[in-house]
């Protein structure tokens, strides 16, 4: 009976298997790299806005408190986007003819809101309440990064579930006194774990409940 496979068949088969494994590994590495890249996470990528608003100038430079613009941060699930009237409180007196602010003036004159693009936009299947985090001692910079140093607004962290669970599993590492929530210059003390553990108890944070799926997926 004639031989079906040549003597090289074994070498070809081994090379094919090795090539398939190499290709599979390369695909896995590529998917991992894309998943964690700024292209997917949007980390460090400034979001285009109708007006190039600088938090660095307004917060760090002028000392404007977060709550002046984000008025519902303490009592609502959404921190709130300031209406044009808030901007014009100052800019009706300052930089009144600046071309950069033309769209702001037009917004007020036409009574049409500026269409700001959300920077921190969670998926629809995730429930998030801004007020509960503020009331439990989670500071602005913990989730948003050093916003007061951002000339343009970008996302500092991935907002992936893994990132959220890091805080939900160990809140004592991130919690701070409530009167320091809006202090962008606040630094963790050297005894953060001990101090944080005390605050977890004082603020009645149920660490077991924090990792329940229904906490964020309702």
C-alpha cells in the first residue's frame, strides 16, 4: 500500500501546531493590550468639549470649589453639569469679549444649554450614586484624579469593575474624613489603614454588602 503522508508530514504538523499556538498567544496579547490601552479605557485622553474648559485654571488657579459648578454632587446620583448661567456669573464681568467664550454667550442669549460631553460615563447596566460615595468619605480625587491640575478634562482611571472592586473590598485604603472630600490637596496620612478602618466603622460602611453584585448591578 502506498504511503499517504510523506516523511516531512510530522515536521509540518509540529510546525503547524507551534505556529497555531504562537498565533493564539499573539491574539491574546493583542486583545489584552487593546483592552487596557487608552483607545479602550480613554485614560489620559482629553474629551473634546464645546468650550475648552480648564479645571486647572478655575480650581487650582482661582480656588473655586467643586460644588460651585457641580451643585448636586452631595445629594444626587449625578454630580450635575453647570448651566450656562453659572458660567456667566463670572464671565458677564470677566473676559466678556473673548472669542473662546463666544459659544457660552450664545448659549445664554439663545437659552440653549451647551452640550458637554461626559468624561466619566459608566455603562447603562451599572448603577452608580454619586451622593452615597460623597457621604461615606470618598473624595473627588479618589475617582476623578487630580482634576485641579488638568488643563483639559480626561479620565484618570479605567472605571473597569476590577478598579471599582479594589475600593469596595478595601474601603479603609481610600476613605477620608467627610470634611476633606472636596479638598483636592488632601494627602493620605501615614497611618491610613488604621485611620481608614476607624472611619469605616464611624460611617457605618458594610464591607460585605459592598461586594454584593446587586450593589452595582440592579
